[in-house]
């Protein structure tokens, strides 16, 4: 009888420890993660075409105030663009090819998530010098409190009221012409 009680208490203790570890792991994963998990549709595109040469990500709010994620991935070497809405494939169309010496961006869409703050992005991209883009604002953001900042190969839209990143556009670099 004593062995049964000891065994029972041991099992309960182990279960409590496992639950505590699961809660801690889950909290650390979601609080400490600034990486976006790709959907099955996105993984299929990456497996078939590789990482995009450039991409655009916007984080529009729906009618309930929830933040969505819209992405356009440009695969210039294949002449195609894939669109995703909250990870679901929504669009696949032809785009212009770029010269073979074009340099794809050094970023991946998964590096940017919908809860990213401007300070988090600057910390992640420490090698960048940012300038304010006062003369360029996509129509999507006209009449809003979004300001754009740019560096080589990337433009970022920041919503001033929340300090959230709401727009990311990366650009393929074209090497200088050789003489």
C-alpha cells in the first residue's frame, strides 16, 4: 500500500513538472520568437522555387481590428510572383525577369512577423543605416500615420501610433555596370 502511494505521488510530481516545463517552453517560444512560421503553401513555394529574390509584406487590419499578413514573393529568375494571404496561396502570376547578375535580397520573409516593433527590426538589421523616405508612400498608406524608412535593398513602413512594422519591401540589387 505504501509503495502504491509513493508511486502515485511520484507520477503526480512528474506530471506537474512536465506541465510546468510545457508552459514555460510555450511562453518562451511565443514571447521570444520573432520568426514567422511558414504555411504549407509557402513551404511548397520554397521547396519548388527556393527563397524569393525579393518580397513585399503588409500587415493590414481587418474590420475587427485583427492584423492580417499579405505577401508577394518575387522569383525573378523564374519570372513568377506568388501571393499569400495569411499563409494561403492567393495569386500566381508572371513578372519580369531580371538580368542574371541581379543580387537577390539577403532576407527571407520568415524573418518578419506581424508583431514586430520598429526597435526590434532595427536590432535585427544592425548593419543598416536608415533614412526617412518622405517622397514615397504606397497608396495603401495614404491618409495614415505610417512613415517609411529605407536602407539598401529594403523599405519599411512604421505606424507611428503603435511603432509597429506594417510594411516591408525588399528590392533586388543591380551591380554597377563594369567598364
